[in-house]
């Protein structure tokens, strides 16, 4: 009987430990579809390499020069976000992206997420999707042609579509929204995401939980709003639809929702990213911050950019984005690496993010 008792005790202990590992290490951090890839992923010994796969950064020019290579080799980021400053013509950009991916495989053993803001009717870096709403309804033939152009240029993540429905008629973002009622917005996003996925481009639905309640532009000041619960619920439902339609990334915003978390913008808020995005609507993909480099959200909050970045990771983000001034990004990276070495919670989250990011790359990047 004693042997049977000890055997049962050992078996129960193994089950409990497995449950704890699942609950606290993998919960809300690894997509169900990625379990096979996870078994092949080995964490690098260097904390710096792990941290790098938490970063998306911008680069300065149109070529991969030695200065840029030095920064990329040091940070070893998960991805590169492209802007006007990186684009001269299609051939130049295609060559740049090819060289970036070759450099990524050499220095990180994984491809980069090559990201761009290219929104039908909204923000653009390549002047695509021009006049696709000229006759009121989407010109899907032209949209599909432009998506294929994005693919041919070597871009594998579009930071679109927008899900910020204009609940306030004075919202700063209303001119970027490709539909004038909620159902049309959901339907447009569904088809746009499908076309991106068909072309092996990851979709990013943004800016969670919805910027259409803010009048002020977060590029200028920190916007605050106290929308009714019914409006928040409608906004969240738009994002949930986009997630169900195949968006692999969700970008949070720098706005403060007083009734949810009056102390933090969504970018830094566990209540928004973990409680709502992860737990309430069960998002399993990558949560990415909006640009941290140039936003005024730290002003008056007694927090520097490296501490804000740590808070964003602790709030549930897998990727932190620094779109501009890579030299400053390098400084933030160094400070954050020092914080990771001293903070066991942050160290665990950085490792989780590394596994999740690499897993998605293994599964989705062609």
C-alpha cells in the first residue's frame, strides 16, 4: 500500500506542477496553434538576445549602412518598422528589405517582422490605396493589387486595419476610418484581413480599445475620455471581430480611459491589455504598443521611457515599438536590459515574449 500511496503522490505532484507551468508560463502568451513550434524553441543564453525579440525599431535611412547594422546587431530586434524616410522607389525598398532579412537571419537566426503603416483611406508610407473610396464603396480590386505590391516589396506585417470607430464626431482620427457605421467597419476589416492573410502578410488591428472616443491627438497630448460602458463594449466588439477574422497582432493606444484605468494609458495598463484584451476577449496573438519613441504620455507621469517600456511589458505587451531615433532606442534598450537582470518578473515576461514571438514567426512568416 505504501508503494501505491507514494506513486499516487508523485503522480499528483507532477500534474500540479504541469498545471502551474501552463497557468503561469504559457497562459495568454502562446497561441494554441503554436504548441508544435514551441517544442523546438530554445531560449538563447543571453538575456540581451531574449530582450531584443521584444523590440520593434525604426531605422534612419534608405540603405543598410554600417551605423544601422551596428545598432541592429546589438539590439537584435524582432522587427523593423518602415517610414517615408526609408522609401525612395520600389526597387530600392525591395533591396533594403532583402538585405534586412539576410542580416536578421545572420544575427538573430529568425526573420524580421518588416512592418509598415499602410491603411486604406488613412496613414500611408508608400502612397498605396489611393482613392480606393472615391465612389463611396471600397474598390477591392485596387486594394488587392496594392496588397500584392506590399508583399512583393518584402513587407510581412501591415499595421492595419483601423478599428477606431468614431463614437465622438470630433475625434481626431475620424478621417482615417474606412467606414461610417460599425457593421460596415467590421465587414471591411474582415475582408481586408483576409486579403492580407492570403498574401502571407500579418494584420494588425488597432488602436485597442478604440481611439474613436478621443478628441485630442496622442501625438500632441495625452488624451482622456470617460465613454459610457455601452460605447466601450461596442468598441471592444469591433476588435474582437477583427481578432476572430484572423488579425495576429493588436496594437494598443496611448489614450487614458478614465472609467477603466484613470492612472495609465492603454499602452501601460494591465487592466486594458491583460484583463480585457487577453482575458475578456481571449486574444492569443501578439500585443504591440503604439510608438513609444515620440509620444508625450510620460510627461507629468514621473516615469522615464525605459521604466515606461518595462511597465508596457508588465502590462501584457509582447512587442514594444520605437519608430524613431534608433540611437535613443539603443539607450532605452541598455537601461531596460539592466532592469531585466534585476527584476525576476520582468525577466520571465521577456522570456515568454521571446518564445511567443519566435513561435509566431515559425508558424506564419514565409
